[in-house]
C-alpha cells in the first residue's frame, strides 16, 4: 500500500515543523498548508487520507474549513487546537471533525491518534466486505440478525440500547457528541434527551462492561460525548 498522505494545516511554523518531522520519521507522506485557503486547495486537489487541522488560522476559522471540506469529503479530520473548552470541541466534532487533540500535545499522542484513525479506516473497509458482523474483544454484534453477544452469550438489550451500541460500533474510535448521538437515536437534541442518553448508557454498560465503573468498551468524554474503543 502507498504511504498515507497527511495534510497538515497549521500557521505556527514551529508546531508545523514539529508535526511534519514527526510524520516524516514515521513513514507518512505529508503536505503542509499555513492558511485556510491553501488548506482547502490542497485538500481538494490531493485528497489526503487524513487532515490535521489547527483552528486558529490567519485567514479563516478552522470550523469553517471543516464545514467546507465536509461538503465533498468524508476523510478523517483531526483537530489540533489550543482551544480547550468543551464547547470548542463539541463545535468542531459537530461540524464533522473526527477527533480532537488539545495543544500542547505530545508527539506520541498524535501518533497514537493517527494509528487509531487508520485502524478505523481499515476496519470500516473490512466491514464493508464482511459488513454484517462487528467484533471488538468479547463483544460481537450481528447487524443483519439484529442481536449482540458478549463472550458468545446473547445480550438482552432494549431497542434503544441496541441502537446506541450499533451507532457507537459503526464509529469505533471516534468521539460522538451528545448532540450527534441523540439526533441519531431520537431525532432531536433536547436537554432531556441528553439526560436519557446518560441513563441508557448506564444500563448498556451494565450489560456489556465487565466492570461498569471502569468501562473498557465505551469511554466517556465528560461534557462532550462517548467513544467506543477498539479493545
Ligand atoms: Ca494557529
């Protein structure tokens, strides 16, 4: 397979150099863009496998770049930003970003996020081939049969719990915001939907997690949402 191509959108030269050097030494190809305008141009002309995106750029806000790119591309976008408020993360994830890394970040963490992103891409490719069964550790979901198993024992899930589990599994490795999940499950995103979501998440965890107080399958991102992990 060709080396993956990563578009690095960052106006800070020092940070950009750090990222591209890291990518280079880890066998990724890269392209760098210091502004929003060049980022959109590069994304459109080279169709990179992953986009690493700073939000504070001189000519445009990163959120608008995500929205623009999402009109034609589904390629993973990982935000790397100094904005650390939950509302910033939620805004970026809702706009279509796949993951969020807060500055200052460690190079190891960036590489780990990239590995997760590529694993997820490969999994969804494989899933399209096999497409009806999802396996993650001891958890198995038979999408076609509409049932789920833990250690080969069928789980007794309510329809909402099952929907929730499928939604998370189809986005394994990706943080889904409360709003995204409630819209997908209930078609709305009111405050009481988010409260219901917490309740269903707790009952779902009791059924799938070996130790619900230390979940291994579904990670909580406090104030943001949930992510299913590849175990
Ligand atoms: Ca910046």
